[in-house]
C-alpha cells in the first residue's frame, strides 16, 4: 500500500529515513547484536545518545549555556501540573493566557497549587485569535503561554518582554520556527508533534529559575532531580529519546530550524491560499494569528464536509478531520510533512470544488 499523506495532529508524521533507521535499530542497533529496545540505559552507547540529543537540542535552538535541557515523561499534560507544583505556592499567584483547549487544561491543574489569574482569554470568539492586550501583575510567579494552539489553529508570534518569568507550552510548534530561548524561563513540549515519537517530554529551563523551585517536591516531579541526574534519575524513555535524536539529525540536514521554517511557511501559505480562494471552504482563525502547524478550516455546509472527507480519504489523505470543538478540518503541517503532500491536499480541494459544483448544477437542472 502506498504511504498515506499524514496530516494527523499527533503523534505525527516522521521522516521515512528516520523510520527506517529506527526500524533497523529495533532489530540490531549499530551492529551491537542488541535491539535498542533491550539495551541498558546505563550503557555507554545509550548515555551517548542522551548526550547527543541534548547537544542537538542546544545547537538547533541555540540554547544558552545557563539553560538545562531535560528529557522527562508523562507528556505535556504532566507539565501542566509539574510547573505549578514547582513554582506556584498557596497564597501566591500565577498568570495564564487562555488561548484554547490545552491552555485551559494547564489552568485547571495550576488551580490545585495556588491562585490563577487568567489575564486574557479568546474564548469569546471560540479561540480564533491570540489576545495581545493584557495587564500583568508583576507579583505573579510566572506567566504561562501556549505558543501554538493545536486544536484551534492559532499561533503566538510575539512574546514581548513581560517582567515576570515566562513559561511556554511549545508542544506543537517547537523546532518548526526560530525562537529566542532567552525570552523564556521554561519551555516544555511533548515530543510527539515535531520532535519524535510519543513517550518523552522536552524541557528547556533557565538554571537560575530552576534553583528557585519549591523544596518539597516528589523526586519524579522535581526538575532539579532530572537536571542533576542527566535525565536518568530513573529509566528514561529509551526508544523515544533515540528516535528523537535521529529526527533532530534529520532536521539538521534540512538546514536546521531556519531551513525548515522556510519550508513550513511555504506549506502553510499554499494551503491557506487555497482555503481563501475556494468558495467551498473558509478558515476559522484570525489571519494574523493563523498557525503554520495546524491549519483549521470549515466547509460551507455539512454536505461539503462529509463529501470532502470521503473524497480526500480516497486520495490517501488522512488525519484532516477537525477536533470536535472546532469541527470541519484540521490539516497539521509538521516538519516532516513534505510540500508534495500539501499539494495533494490543495489539488483535492480544487478538484472537489469542480465535482461539487458540476453535481449541484446537475441537481438543479
Ligand atoms: C498535544 C498537546 C498537549 C498534550 O500533550 P501530551 O503529551 O499528550 O500530554 C499539550 N499542549 C499542546 C499545545 C499540545 O499540542
């Protein structure tokens, strides 16, 4: 069966060369006569993988020396609780930007640990935009952003200096565009959207900020434990880290983050142009805040929606059904998705428009 055009929101498409190397290593890793799935995480070979992966993260995102790069587990969802567990205490306040489904989940967890002030929300318009005006209490322990709203299809392009520590959930756009790590005190991301397979969570944090964390934290929830044990306090997600390393090597070959960013811009432009041109579809996010990673759009009616989903499936296009709170379509354009797949989708939309209007004309006659 030919490979599908995978627009899934996560776990996401990975480059086929990475899949092939990973598959080979499951059978026999580096000619060692062992599978990557059965090597000791304390072996020098695997320690080397952790080190290399950390260095690749540092190199690709220009992470300054006074930041730590950590590999955790539990997904970004565990970070929703781990962040306030470390940095928010009873009687203290943290500020959150409510920009969608995942931001709300982060807010819900933070409320277990202290006061949460939602400084701005775009709920009034079904999260179709990023609020850019808000007042921030300087006494806040931190402000929490979601850089890319995976479900609603909006992305933050401006993290203006705020005067309080900045924490950001970058699960769905990390490594897709250049960022200045200096703008943030702590970044977290579930790996399965642009970094590798599910199972590992990346954290990049300023050391001085980590040193200010609360003291009485369970070990597995304490960032400093991971920092001081090279992310190997317990058994790390060996395979997930290994495949992330392969994927980051691939990314480096693509010209790094700035190289892939150019291609991501091109892919998003192509699809948004078709959405704006094609009378059967329309975009849901405000143009200024349109995500380059998750393109959300609706059909003009239910007939077109159902018809196009089926038509697209026949062309080998998968993963474009929108999340239930938004409906319609969501095409995720993560790093490994080739421009050619976007061309297939865009052509399918144009062809469907033609078939649909011919059919409507016939029905009217
Ligand atoms: C997918 C996603 C999450 C949830 O990640 P898990 O690793 O499944 O816990 C959180 N935040 C954002 C922005 C996401 O896209």
